[in-house]
């Protein structure tokens, strides 16, 4: 299903303050913070996996707990 977050997905998150950020889930050896590529093993990736657009969730990040809404999901071939 392309309406949920799985490996390889680009996804946009909105935080409590309305700020957005975009990430892509990649393998551990492909991570690149400048490009927004996060490891599938990261806390954020694990928390967002299998979520659909408009899902609200909470995750424990290195900077502390954070709440997000999944704003968009896309896959590029």
C-alpha cells in the first residue's frame, strides 16, 4: 500500500508547533542527515512505520519526547 509508510517512503511530519520536516526511510548504511534520509532502525522510523496520513503519534527522540502528525507519504520509482 502506497498510502502508508514503509521502507523507501518519503514522509512529511508536522510537529506541535506546525513545523514540517521531510524524511526518507533507508537502510542503516544509506543514512544521510543532509538529505533527510533516516535509518529504518532509528526511533523515528520505527515509530512512523505502517502509519497512514493524518496519523498522530509520539516518539522518544534523543532530544526528548515529541508528538507528530503524518502529513504526507510518497514513493518515488
